[in-house]
């Protein structure tokens, strides 16, 4: 079985895939650069037992991280407790099967590339991947699967926290879909602003990306829009431009990259 690890700014997601590519378990831990391999193991081993997965069933691992400080502990976890040397997305010799067309490809977050790999494999191209994470990212993938760049905006929760901490009279609020755009009191007004504001942001950026990409690439095919991340279903409800919600996109991308590289 394959252990996949997606280390983001907010959460680290662990998942186990069997030989047929079926996900047997998925677990989340808050990202903490000071957490040791031993601490990860104590936490993870109990969850794996509940899913009836034995440590000896794991014979490979792959890691993608946008928090370099977590990499040492995650690699030590794989080597010490699972006795496997993990592939690391971004390391020399780890082939993604796509070209990174950015001006400075070394600056690209591993999660953005993994999403591009998974989305093109599953849905073809050209397409846009929207990831509702700590930041909300828009990734552009052409019809050949090449990563063409995109846009990065503050994440939904980060925007709300900034609003609360910067304005003394604005309380913390939950992210929900309000029935009305015009809020009649402070909390409904904040919820409307964050939800319908992000809907407008999504629709506007998708329209501009489609227009720019079509003009530059000369491709007439409509770009599909795939959404992933915890808030994707909520925003997909109010946004007609999102074609598909896929919450396991990044994990399946890690699985696909491992399959491409396992022979070498």
C-alpha cells in the first residue's frame, strides 16, 4: 500500500491507497513544524488500526509539502516507522509527467503542481483548478497537461480573520451561504460580503482567465473548472462556473505521481 502525505499551511493530510488505487483511509493533522516523527506515529498508528491497516501493509510513500520545516519529520516518519524512503514532489528525479511553464518554476508550490497532474489525468484540459485552502489558488492547465500558472488570493478564513482582528467592532463569524446579499445587521452583512464577494471573485477571475488563455493559446475549447479544498462544495452551490467538485484531487495526484515514478 501507498502512504500519501500532503503537508499544507493549515493541515497535513495522510491517506493510504491500496494496489488498485482505492483510498483505504484519510486523516488530518494540524500543521505544526515542531511536531516530531514520533508524535506523528503515535497519532497515525491508532487511526490506521481503526481502518484495519497494518504498518507492514505500507510499502511506499510520497510527500508533497509547502511547509519545508515539516519535511524532516515526515521523511523520518516514513523511514523509521514504515521502513520506506519516500518520494518527495520537487526533488530531482521525481517526474510529474507535465511541464511547468512558469518563468520561475522553482517557486511553484508542490500542491499546485500535484493538483494540475490529478486534474488533467481525471478531466483532460484545458482547465482551471480552484483550491480553497489557506490561500485560494487558481491553476491553469492546458490541453497537453502543462502547468501554465494562475492566480493566488487570500483564503476565505484568512480574510475573515483579518477583518475581525483589524476592525474592533466586527466579530468572528462562520462561513455560510446567506439567502440575501443585503445584510440587515453586522453578522449577516459580513457573511454576505465574504460569501458573495468570493463568488464574484471566482466568477470574475475565471472569466478573465478564460479570455486571456483563449486569446494567447488560440484554443477555442471551453476551459473546465474543477474545485477542491474543504470549502469547495459550499462555494460551488452558488457559483455556476464551477463544473465539478473533487475533494480528493490532491491525494489522487500524489498517487498518480507515485505510479509514474515507482519503476525508477
